[in-house]
């Protein structure tokens, strides 16, 4: 005799079972035993409705599989933790004396910059106005006082600029050595680009230092009442004009680079639109898996109904086979759902980082245009007017110092905006560390408001845990290969879109001196993660 078949009238559908699983996932450990998986819970519901020992056997199989996956997951976490600790130990290297000296000089320069900016934006234009007034009124005492003030202002400017030349030169030399040591890859491109940038900074700074030196000579001759005061003024005006035009030209190049990068990013199209077909396909796959599970479930009930109406030997084997088929189809729903949810999340992240990159380039275009393309040439025009005045023409014309004031105001306004933004980011870095903390890492403890404000005022410190770094990690996670932990489940289509974003950011194979295949291999190497994140962060900030 065969075992009687007992059924309950309620027959939950696959959608009901899936909903139960989703409620289980949403409630976490608040419902039921923590050791039960959502799939196991759904099978138990099915078992209670069917009342067949085939379901019990399936639950046992799912429990075993779940236990194996949990053990594998624990082992993976332990291995990753061990690897992270070893990498941290390997990263602790002592700085060389040259690095320490460069860091000391850099901090010294940054401590000089606030006063230097005040001198450029306030004292220098004011001195120019007083000098004009002294010339117009033939006030010798005022002329002497303004010349003394101008000498001190020029000395401060020269000290700041000369220190910057040394710092930029040392940084350019170090970056050049790094680029030669790393002949290809992200490390090469980051170091090579920095070497060129810092080398240009040193060159422009040298020209600017010459201009400040001439300004000191001009004011000193006024103090001494020397006969060659007009010649010194001519030289100072000429060098000031050359410096302004040089800085303006460099700013124009930066604007061109940022504009090109902005257009490349815009031409990629919105990620939500570009990947709409991918999301639709994955959604259809989820519905297809649910429909196949529905068909398999109906087959189980059909066999149970047939066994109840006509009991016969061997009905158990038929039910077991039907339930095994249902089990396979039901278990295929979860991977399909996870793939769809991951694709939706990755698409949203890709759209977000692309918009962020475009915003950074637009902001760079605005800052360089106001402070460099417009501000510096206006200061150059002021130098030309100084030169004209020194030759005897337009001696009573205030155009020179007015232009100097306007140019200094534009440059100072841009500098103030940058300083304010940097202070805000430093504040958020320690006040809200959880905002941009790396995924999977516990954020640092939030600092009190007073300490956060003190940290915000440390203008010599760079932001190391801000939004830009978080966006760089996100872009790398989307573009990295399947061998990189956390990136293995990214769909090939979204991975390709992220890599196209890297190319638009000028971090592609051409910049890394690699062919496409070798470039992709570097993205699939977990050991190169740090270099890639640094490279992306640099490219987000640069034009």
C-alpha cells in the first residue's frame, strides 16, 4: 500500500513564496531563527501546504547547501581580512629625508599663502592707488610711505613664490622618477602627469618670482629717490604683464582640457538611458524564472491530485521528480532577482558618478575662467598701464591701479572660494566620517564640533576621505574585473560602461601606454586597486 496523500486546500503560488522570502530578507533576524535562509523558509511553507516527505528532503538539501555557502563566506571574509592586514603592514614605509624636507617646505608655503593672498588682493592694489594719488598731488611723504609698503608686500610675495618654486621643483623631480620606475599603467600616468604639472608650476613660479623681484626694485628706488626709478618701473610693469599673460595662457589651457573632458563625459549619455535595455532584459529573466517555477509547482499539484484520485505504486517517485524540478526552478529565481537588483543599483551609481565628474569639470572651467583666463590678463593689463605711466604718458590716469584692483579681486575671489570649499570638506571629513567611508569598513568616530572646526582651519592639510575619494572608489568598483573582490557580480555591460567612463576621464589605455587588453588586465588585478583609485581621484579633479 502506498502512503496516503494529505493536502490542505490552500495552494500558495510561487509569487507568494517569493514574497515570503522577500519579507524574510527585509525583516532580517527579527522573524524566525537566524540560521534559516529565505529559500528554506519558503520551502517549509510549501511543505506544510503539500504534506509530502519530498519537500522535507528538499529542505534538508537546501539547509546543507546554505550551510556550505555560509562556511565559504566566512572563510572568504577571514582571507580578505588577513590580506588587508598584510597590505597595511607592507604600506608602512618610512619617508626619506627629501620627502620630509619637501613636506616641511610645502607646509611652510601653505602657511605663507593666507597672508600672501591678502597682500595680493588688498595691500598691492591699495599701494597702487596711493602711489597714483601721491603722483597726482606731488605728495612726497605719501609717495615714500607707499613705496615702503610696496617693498614689504613684494618681499612677502617673493618669499611665498620662491618657496613654491622649490616645492614644485622637488615634487616634479620625484614624480618624474616615479614615472620612469613605473613605465606603464595607472602609476605611470599619475606620476607623469604630476611631473608635467609641477614642472610647469615651477616655471610659472620662476617668472612670477622675477616679477616680484622687479617690483621690489621699483619700490626700493622710490624710497631711495634714485634717478633710475623710471627704468625700474618699466621693468616691473613689463615683467608683471608677462607674468599675467603667462598665467592666463596656462589657465586657458586648463579650461580647454576641462571642456574636452566635460564633452567626453556628456557624450557617454545618461547611464539610465544607455542601460535601459539591459535592465529590461534582466527584468524579463526574473519574470521568466517565476513563470517556470509556477509551471513546475502546478505539475507537483497535478501529480498529487492524480495520486489522490488513483493511488498506485510508484506515485512517490513521480512526485519526487516533479518537486525536484520545482526546486530547481524556484532556486533560480533568487539569482535572477539579485542580478536585476545589482544592475539597477550599479546603473544608479554609474549615473551618479558620471554627473559628479561632469560637475567637477564644470566647476573647474568656472574657477579657471574667472581667476585665470580673466583675472590674470586684467592684472597684465595693469602692468602695461604701469609701463605706460612710467614712460611719462597718462601720469594722472588711474586706469593702472583700477585694473590691478579688479584683477586682484577676481583672483582673490577664486582663491577664497577654493579655500572655503576645502575648509568645508575638512570639516565634514572628521565631523561626518560615515558619509564617505569605504564600503565594508567601519567609519571612524565622529569628532566633536569644536575639534572639527579646528581641523577645518588646518589649511595645509589635504582632504583624504572626502566625496572625490568615495566617487573614485565607486568608479573603480564598477570598472574592475571579476577577480577583484566586490566586482565579480557586475554585469559585463555595466563594466564596459564604467570603463568607457574611465577613458572619458583620460585614464584609458593611451594615457597608460598600454594596449586595450593589457589595460583591462590591470583593472582585474586586486593588487593595483590603490593605484587605480588614486589615478581616478586625480583625473576627477584635473582637466
